């Protein structure tokens, strides 16, 4: 049972069940016990866990606030740049923070490094890593797909490898695995603060780390030793009670929460999991829950520190970090009486397996009602493909539970074996996971089951899937253990009905080949026609014989970096050195056309598609040819077809934008609710800036995208009255009174209808003083360069 209480004020005393809000002075650990040099990981000799500094910052904040703190607050406030002077109010203040680390995946790292190069610094100021996981297309299987990717993407990989060597960045080569799995295995530590240029960075919350997805410009700030700015999040408390068993998996926690909070319910908040049920979750299971918190718009998600996390740290060659975290454990959970802005409670004993989708990750259906939902909604009943793995569900526990189901089915029909009726695909999360499940037999079970094992990379989860079994436009259903299932996300086919669930249900339903199969109640038949129920999955959180690291795929920066040259060809169509954007001219903008009035869901996939476009992530001009090609034009209900007001002709969105830019005409976009939800990709902000856009005006924004737009010198504005969205017609022109831009004050948009009298609409914004300077200077990067002159 899940109880939801969205309170007018704060949910009080929920953490440990008490009702008192009296401050209880926490037992403190002496500075001497925290005054140690404990390395964050085995790869970096000068990166340390600084619990002493964190404790000192917390002591200052406690003396100022004089109230109990949530775990999320403890982690953030312990990383404040100025704990004495920082204004601290949840949901209001802009915090200036000092993260411990930066992580970039290869698709976003290109632009982040290109921007860092513009700053003119000799090396990164904070520990940084780059992970090659996004550019490997799934075709036939792991080794061949990897070899093909290395050949096709050689130019990009050479650039990243050379830039990492030049600027003292750790480089994880293609085949290493998915960024978030590598972070969990190597770099995450309890109480740490990490920013990563991927929306699923919160995966590291499974190790009690505040890991937050950002755009590349934010990463550059931290790489260049500037404080990182974040609006102080609210905190949503999720109390877990009971214990999971049978077919229920950690994935079902977040699937249920997504159904309760929706894709925008976590916006501006950190989700904090606590309560007696937390102790029963493995570290990787908790990471699954945190990973998919991105699908509710949460800033990040965190779990209380537990013995399971300590065991994971030890198993991944970090016993000293585990021991150090044990000594700091009292600060790795919320204070008694801590207050939450919103509160949920989930009884894990009663939690039912769920399947979410299609087309959105918050349409949650319990397995007992799913078959009826398939019929009622006329979803394609045949399960074409089942896919397990991804950054969300590719742990040893996930793979061993899935393999136990496959083995159970194979054993029912010896010697022929009951195999998957659906096509079945497996994506190991890292080389370490792949090597370990190869040694322990799970991989051979999947292959016997009929599975295709892909490279250790993102693959179909991000659209890197050369799917051949259905034609584009053909309605079909797929089921995955991934996190995101927007229209066309996985295979580029808008007619594919993509559902997300646990790896357990993916394997079981792949056996039956239909969405109507419920493994909890429905029986299968063996070769003799005898009926049987699949046994519930079994699997261990950690391998009994320890992890097999597999092939060494890590490139450490050389000790002498003075002779390293960054490889960027001036004739490349995949890499392009950035040119600064123009500063604001200091004037109001008048008579602007509306490039497109987007109707309904407009994710970063709609704004800047992935899939085949990933190869241009280092070339701003080329990738801008995908700008907003997936957004639906309210004027005609079509995608990538808008009217050019200067010619009267309809054309592709990027083509019209380029024509306006060539004619010196700035333009705006009108958007709907939660504009820019989904991936953190800053290209969705860079492209409209590059093609001459001035403002994006919406009912509401997703957090990361709003920040990305500000960073690039654009104006992300919202209708003060969301109903005003309906007053705007696609053929209207508008004035944006930029000179009115001031902290806490709306600015005016004057609307000039094609036929009718002009009228004014107030627009709200969240700019602070520093961010207004970004707009004035043309971008945050320009502001940084100006300050360094």
C-alpha cells in the first residue's frame, strides 16, 4: 500500500516515525577520526574523501538553521562554497556548491571539453572522467558492434582520448561500460557530491551520493574551479517499510513512485528514501531506484547509508572508503525529526510488480491489471522484443535474477528447452559485469535462451539500435528494463509501444511472447503439454567469488602532459571548435516570429534527437539540423513542418530558423508543460541559440533544460498565467521587452496577432543576478572568459 500526503506545509517528524521537531544535537565525531587521507578510488592518487571538511560545513549550517536536516540537505550543505554566508531556503535560494567530481559520457563530453578548451586552463581543477558508452550502435552483437563503433568513431575517440590526456582527465575507452555503472563501481562514495553530463547521473544515489545531471556548461564551471550553482531543492521523503519477495524487484519502487508523482512531480526536489525497508535493498537495487528518478524530474535521489552499501564498496576494491563511511554514518541519514516538503510511504511487502508505458514512463500499471489495460487500450499484444540491461538494470543481481528465470524455463523442457518466443537482447552494464556473468554462467544461460548479447554500452536504450525486425510505422510492442520510453526513443519508430519494467518480468514475458502473460499467475506448457508456473527469480546482490574485472579499459592521464596535442581536424564534419555567441545588444526585441508553437510533450528528444544524430554531438552546426524536428506544430499537428513568415512557404524547422538567422531575424519558441524533460543534453539549448533564437516561452520547464538555456544566453520564460499559452497563435509576432529583465520581476511580452489588436502578457523567470549577466554577455562561457581577462 502506498499512502500519498502532499501537505500544505512540511511533513514533520517522518524520518524515524517521531513527531517532535525539537533539535536533537547529534553525536559528533572528533576531527581526528575524520582527519584521514582516504582515496576516493584506486585510479586517482590525489582525490580524497573529505569528511572532515563536510563535518565542519555542517556544524556551521546547523548553528545557523538550528533544525534537523534531511540527508539530502546534509550532502548539499556540507559542500557549500560559503557555509557562513550562503542564503539557505529550500525551493528559493541559489546554492553555490563545490562538487567532489565531474563525469561526462562521450556524446556530451565532446561539447563540454570544447567549451573547457575555450577557458584556456592547463588542466581540470577537480577530478573528472569521460566514459565512451553512447556511440556504439547495437546491430549483431557485442564484439562486432564494438569493433565497428571504434572504426566509425575513431575521430571522436581520438579527440576525447587526447583531450583527456592533455587536461588530466580519466578516460574510459569504448567497451568499458555505461557511465553510471562505471561510476557506481569505481567513483561513487557515501556523502559525496557528483555532477554528470547525463540525466541518469543520479544512479550513484544507491551509494548515498548526491549525483546530479547537468549540462556541459555546468560541468565546465566545476572543471574550471568555479562554484556550481543549484536552486536549493525541496525534499520529498519516501519511507520504505516491509520487505520485497517473489517477483517484486527494486525497479517496482520507482515505477510505482513515477505513477504517483508523474514525469514532473519531482521537479525542483530531491527524493530521499529512508525507513526500515531500505536495509533490505542491495546497493545496485537502490541505484536502480535513483537512476529512474530522472523520469519524475527529480534533481536527484538518495538512499540512507546501509551495510549493503558498505559490502558493495568492499566488493569493488574500496574497503577503506567503506570503513571511513562507517565512521561518518551518523551523518549519512536524516536527523530525527527532519522535515519533508512531501511524503510518500511504500510497504514493500505489499508492492506489486509494475509495467509502465507506453510512450511515457509514468503510466504505471500493476501486473495484475496489465493484460486488461492492453485490451482496453488496443496496444499490440505480441511482444516483439524483450531487452534487459542498460544503466538502470544491469547489475550482477539483475543479471543473476534474470538468468534464474531463463534457466528455470530451459530446465522444464530438457533437452530441447523452452526458449524465448520474443527476440531477446542483453546489455551488460560494464566490462566487469560482463566478465563476471561470463565466468559465473549467467551469460551462457542467456545465450542458450536465445539471447543476443550486446556491447557494454547504452545501445537501444538511447536509440543506438539498428533494428530490422519491423518497418518504421509498424505498430508493435517491446518490453525493456530501461528507464525511458518516449515515442521513437529506442528504435526511431513512432509506432513502437515501449514499456519499462524489471528485468525479471522482461525475461518471463519474453518466454510467453505476449503482453497478456502474468508470471505470478499464468502457467506455461512444457514439451509434453504439462502446465507449470515459473519459479520466482533468485539472485545475489554480489558474486560469491568476487567481481572479475575483465579487460583493462581505463586510460590514466600521463604524468607528463606537456607534449600532448588535442586532435581536432579543421575539416571534420563531427568536431567543430566553438565560436563565442554574441552578447545582448541592450535593446528590447521587437516583431519576432514564432518559429514553432509546440503542442504537448516536448522532450529533449523532440528538441535534439539522439540515435543517428549522436555522431554530430561535437559539431554544433551539423547537429543543429535536428533542432525541434520532433516537436508537434500546433498549427498543423505535424512534426518538422513550420511556416516561414518571410516567404509564406512551409519547410523543416531548422531550415526556417537558418533562413531567419541569415536575414538577421531573431525568433522565439512557444512550448507547453514541462518543456525539455528527459535527457540532460545541452545541445537542446545550444542549437536554438546557434540558429538565432532569443527566448523559449512555455507553461513550465524541466530543471536541467531551463538551466542549460540560461547558460547559453537564451531566455527561458514561463507564462505567469499558464492559460495564456492558449492566447498565442503560431502566426502571431511578439516583442520581448528584454530591458525589463530583473531578479524576481516579470517581464512583458507584447503579442501582435495577424488580425487583431495587440495585447500584453506577463512572463515569469527564475534568473538571479549572476544568470542575468550570462544573458547580457551572451553566455555563461563568455562571462567566464570576461572574468579571466
